[in-house]
């Protein structure tokens, strides 16, 4: 009895039986879905049922019609209809699958939209990759084309500096030489950034003397700091081995970018370079390089963007750089 109740509750409520005679008049209906009075014409329920006349004349004894949309007074129904030829007329078994078809339509629509979004994402990524390749090719070619004339200008500047010059000309030559050096460093930074973006920058480990390397940095930046009226302190742990294997060029590039930034944005006080030994195991050492300064600092809200390429903070500062140093580091 319980199963019969469940059947009545979940199945029978979505299925209606209608029996019509050969002229289309309703002989009997259980009124589960639609209110169809006995003696009324099935054609009055919906124009769709006018096609029943052809079924009477056809040879088929059983016909299935799926996903039929009927707009009735009760609303829009999406139904499956089974039509059986019986003695004296037709038996219509109507299943209301409106919820099922609507759910299927929503799932299909969501799937199609997901496919479209995926394809658009792929297209967008391909476009971004092509733009990135074009940018990197342009930067590399541009940097290469500028390097040759810049080398010539620097050579001519060195030759002119060895000639007899008055005080004003000597000062102009110093400015020209400094400008040439800054331009050369800028080109090298741009080329390095392009190689990093394109994944072509490689780390080449070689044996080098770390202590000599740090002594060179100490000597160079003590002189630079003195010109600006600053103090420069460099210190490193005595337990660090003198000879190490690593990419000296890239280490030099990172540290000089950080130290140049520290000097650039420090008006008074001290710039410090500390090298600490984190750990030493077998034939490997872990080192920590730290650059500190007493300059203007960076506000916390700018932390997320300081490593973005060409991102400049304190743009009103006359000594503002090109925004490549931290990105490369």
C-alpha cells in the first residue's frame, strides 16, 4: 500500500490518460494535467492535436512524440505523448516533463557557455602570448641596434677626454660619460628583463671568489656613498667559504640594482650590505644578502607593485629611475 501511495504521489501526478474517438471528441480523461471535459473536442485543447486526424488514417499502431511544447491556460508545458490505436479511437498517454526538459536546457546552456568561455580564454591567452613575443622581439632588436652606436659614442668620449680640454669642456665630458654609462646600464636592464619574460635567461654557475666580489662592491659603493655624503657599510660572516660556485654576473646585477636604489633614495644616513650564512651542508651553502638604508622607504600600500616592470614610485623625485631594478632583482 505504501508503494502505491508513492506511485500516486510521484508518478501518476505527471501522467494523464485521454481517450478520444475517431472524430476527436473526448470520451474519457483522468484530468491529472489538463481539465478536458468529456464530450469536448480535443482540438479545442490546443491546435497541435489537429494532427490526430492523420494518425487515424496512418498504418502505425503506436506513435511517440517527444519534447512537445504546449502553451495552455495553465502555462507552458513540455510533454512526451504516446498515442495508441485502440478499438473505437485513440488513447493519449501524456507525460509532463517540463521540469526535466528545463533542467536539461539549463545544463546544456551552462555547458555551452563554459565551452565558449574556455575557447575565448584560449584565444585571449594566444593573443597575449603573441603580444609578449612581439614585445620581447622588439626590445631585443631595439637594444641590439642601440648598442652599436652607443659603443661608438663611448669610445669617442674616451678619446676626447684624453685631449686638451678646458675646465668647462672637461665638466661636459664628465656629464657625457655619466650619461653614456647610465644609458648602457638601462639597455642591459631592458634586455635582461626581456630575457626573463621570455624564459630565455639562464643561470650559468661558475667558480668565483666571493670575498673578492664583496670587496669590489664595498670599494665601489663606499666611493659612491662618499660623493653623496653618506656612509656605506659592508659586512659578511667569516664562516662563508671564499670560493663558491654560482652565477657571479646575475648576483652582481641583483645586488647593484638594490644598492643603487638604496643610494638613490637616501639623502642622509647609511646604506648597509650584510651577507649572512644561513646553513652549510655537504658541498652547499645557503646565504642571505640584505641591503638596508635610511632613505624614504616604501609605503605598505605600494608593496604589491614594487616588483612590476616600469613601475615607478615617488615619480616626483628628480632621481626617479626607470622602474626596472626591483623587477630584475
